[in-house]
């Protein structure tokens, strides 16, 4: 039993009648930015916990599940990803995973709120280990505007590592944004978007898939994975390919990549494709 002096942080998901809580030892940071309110807590069992506008973003203990599954299936679905763009991703965990691929020559991360990154550097330094990699470019700007400014066909992989579709992230789930992503991708280009819970947000996932198909993508797939700190404990990433299909890497390619991962591997990728929701080919 925990000592009585411990406080609790709870996130309530009222529409589904569920909540999740952590015992906290201290409140490490509280920042009100031009875009949102950010809090960081030290928990008793889950390391540090980042919360934005009352919604849990990540914990030290389980963030690897999300970052690996948002990144590696998309990069391995492209034949030779060299130019990668991350929209959002201010905690830099996705950037870290992207730069584990030696084929990547440049990865640009566009995060609207610089303070997310600065707090991650302080309280989640393990996620920011590659921020100084010469291939990394960190921009603090509007992702919607950045996508529109890109030359057509100038990117190989676009990763949408956003918060829930409210506030600053709302536009990242709209059809016009998806069309802009399609235009920015070259032949064989891959777009992947965090797409919430397959158990709780089926309508949102259906809308993301619809937007991708209407933008012109040839095939889409929604890959599920465990994520204990998010509502339902089951999360997803929805991928789409421009001119081509979606397939896991060959055994030789996966071995050659020499990735060090905690959850993702080739078999997990195969299994996620086999059990995923809403795989659609044109």
C-alpha cells in the first residue's frame, strides 16, 4: 500500500466512463504558453509524466511503445527514406527513432510550441539524445503552414506526431492538410499519423482513412499497439502510401538496419499488419 502522503494525477475520459491515475511524488514544472498549459510530474512508478491541457502525453516508462510504432513501420515501408518530416513531436522521441535509421539524411521536426521541447530536454533527456545530430533540424513553427510551403515531391516520409485533435492540433486531422502532405511526398512516399484508440475512436480512424484515400493515397493501414498511459491502453498509427503498397521489411533489410528497439521488430510489424483495422487499397 502506498503511503498516504502521495498525491494522485488522474485523467478522466468522461464520454467512455473511464479514468487512469498515477501516484505522484512532486510537481516538477507548470508552464502556460501561448498555445497550451504544460505540466510535468514525478511519479512513484512511471518515471516522469508530461501532461498538456490535462491530457497525458507520455511517461518515462512506456513512451518507447508509441515512438517506435509511429516511426519504424513507416520508415521500413519506404524503399529508401532519406528526407523525413515530423509535424509535432516536441518531446523528440520520434526524432530519436527516425535518426536511428542510417539511410535518413535529413529529419526536420516542426513543433509549434518550443516549450514542449525545452521541458523534454530537461525532464526526458533520454528522448533528446539525437537533437544535436547534424541530420536533425528543429523548427518551432506552424506545421500546417510549413507543409504548404514545401516543394512538391520533396519529402519521403511525413510523421504526424500530434496531440489529440483539439486546440493547436485540430487542423492536423483535416482533409486539406492531408492533401498538402500528399503533394509534398515523392513517389512511394509514406504518411503516418497517430490515430488514437482503435477501441474508443473508430469514427476518427475512419475519418483519417477517408481523408487519405480522397487525397490520392494508394493504400492505407491502421496498426494497433499497446500504450498503457492512454485511454483504453490500446493506441494506433495510420499509414498511407503514395504510389505503391505497404509491406513489412525483408529479413535482410531489418537485420541490416541494426536497430536497437524495445518493442518493435519485424515480427511485430507483420503481426500489426495482419491484425490491423481498416486496411484499404484503391
